[in-house]
């Protein structure tokens, strides 16, 4: 199952790795971004970071915001404002991956004074002032589920490192369908190749 999170913001450029890491550190979110983390990337990328020294990766991508691609409830509009950019985050239903993704998304929302949307965890848009407490609650509720990096990513990485001819068998793994955007908004479906450590294959999820 894929878990998707979005951060909408108005500033033209997202923060650098160093600026975002500073927010994480100041807020006590123990996530260490990888040195190659770059929020200006407009192609799906993977962040191979660590949460409290444990492997914790997630996928991310920057895009422009277009109001035509979204259908918001009237109650959402005052919270959303008039964003110009968004960052899409995606991870599998693995607790260690989730805490990394939600930590970085919350830090981004705070830095940019943006809005966080994570339909899997809340039907409401989360304003910048509430983003860090929102993330910390999810982290505390996820700790008992820590069990190492997801089997799918680990298996793909090991196969790639071994440089073997045979591919990782993901045919029997039920990836499920990604969580819908739900009551807040709908966006169009496009088929893309989700970037994983071993390029596990095509997977459909909504992107702008």
C-alpha cells in the first residue's frame, strides 16, 4: 500500500537540504537527510535517509501547483491559500519509512509556511503551525511498528548490489492501490515508473 503526502507552498524555490535539516534538528525530529537530497528535482527521486540511525527512505518530487488539477471543498480554500508549488511524497506502509516522510513533509510545511495534506492520516488540511505536532503524533504512534526497512526496497537493493542476472520477484507482493486523495481533492491519474532502489516496475499513483 502506498501512502501519499503533499506539501503546498507559495515561495518560488523550496529550501535547500541544509535549511530543511536545520528545521528538523530544531524541532527534535531525528531524521537525517541524505547528502544528495534536492527538493528542486522534478523527477521522482528517492531519499535514502535515516531516522534515529535506522534506515528510512521515501520518494519525492517537486511540481507546480495548478488549481485546475484539484477539486477542493469550500472549507479547504481558506487553509490552502494560493500555493505556487507542491512537493509530492510517497512511501510504502512501513513504519520506518512513514516517520521519515512525515518528518520531512512537516519540516517543509513549517519552513515554507505551507500546508500539509496526508489523506491517510487526516481528512483535514494541516496548516504550517500544526504540521510539527501532527508529525510527532504519527511518529509516536509508529514506533512500536519499527521492523527495519521495507522488504520490497531491501530485496531490490540487495539484488542490485549482487549484480545478479535474476530479478527480484515482486510478482507475489501485493502492493495494493495507493490511498485516494479522499474527500478533500481529486487529481488525474497518470502511469509512471515509481523510482525504487531496484526499479521494481510500473506502479500507478496520481501525480500532477
